[in-house]
């Protein structure tokens, strides 16, 4: 009985409110924001090497002479640009797909040189227009953990094995310079040089041997993105 009384009171209240609305008249006006559009930007990484122009991939960048002999050094470069509309803050590089015709050959090929570029103006401590190249080989030997047997040499085998877990990170990045590592629109391409030495003490077992690997270059916008990285960012700031 009490519930029925309560319900009736509510209905009466609503009716009273509705009636009240009809007793006032307010002015009003409207304004619109039309055509709101969300458009995703693009990252578009391209590479080129000494014998191929800009494209999504190159081949045979690191191809030694077929008569490569112990003690001989071989270096080659790959250049990167971003023709998308958003800047790339991080480049990561991994060596994969090691293949050797004679087991152990990759233990006698040493990664001797890692050089990468940044556009950095020392005098103003700000982004610059000159592409400077930085040799970070010592930093990699000392801090990257690639030299798993701690003999002071990074073999091709050690490099590829390390890359199963990590990737080399190259980044100027907005937190440091206010400028992405790879600018949009293809501006300011960067370069990576890798040099390899055929172990001077390699024995006769490796005559005629071949080894090959692939290099994957990844461009992104964040530390957190896959693939996993080695956190010690190579940088001119480290002074190596
Ligand atoms: Ca090529
Ligand atoms: Ca080693």
C-alpha cells in the first residue's frame, strides 16, 4: 500500500515539471565545427647502397671480393631516408639469417667498424645541417655485450647471435635535439657503415668458404616498439 502511494507521488512530480517547461521561452543559437577529420601520417623507410638507388630494399651491400684473404678489411655503407610524412626518431639494426658454407667461418670474420651519422651542430649544441659521422665501435665493444667470450673481438657469429635478442639503436630523437633521426619528406638521409676483417690467423680450413647474412633496418617512433633494443643508445654524447 505504501509503495503505491510513493509511485503516485513520483508521477505527479514529473507531470508538474513538464508543465513547468511550457511556461518559459529562452532564446538560443548554435554554431558548428564541421568536417573534423583524422588522418594518420606515414613512415616510409627507403635505403640505397653503392650500386643501387633508393628503394624498399637493397642486396649485396656487404659483399667482399671473392678472393678475400685473411687479414683483409672490407667496409661498405647503406644510406637511409624517410619519405613519409612523420619523422622517424629511432632506427634499429639487426643482423639475421647467418649462413656459412664452412662451419666456423663466421667466427673468423670480425666486426671492426660501426659508424653512423647524425646532423648535429657542436657549436650550438643543436640540430645542424651537416651530416657528421660517428665511430661507435669502441662503445659497442665495451657496452653492448656482443663480445660474448670477452676476447676484445666481435665476430660475425657473435653479432648475429646478439641480434637474436637485441638490435642496435641509432637515434638522435626529439628528446635530445628537437629533430627526428630521419626527417619526413626524404630530408637529411643518414648513413651506416659496417667494416669487417678476415681473421689474420684464419687457417687453411676456410679457403673458398662463404658466409652471408641479412641486415634488417627498422624505423619507428618510440623506444617501446618492437624489436627489442639495447638501451645504451649510441650517440656523439658518449664521446666515443
Ligand atoms: Ca647493392
Ligand atoms: Ca669475441
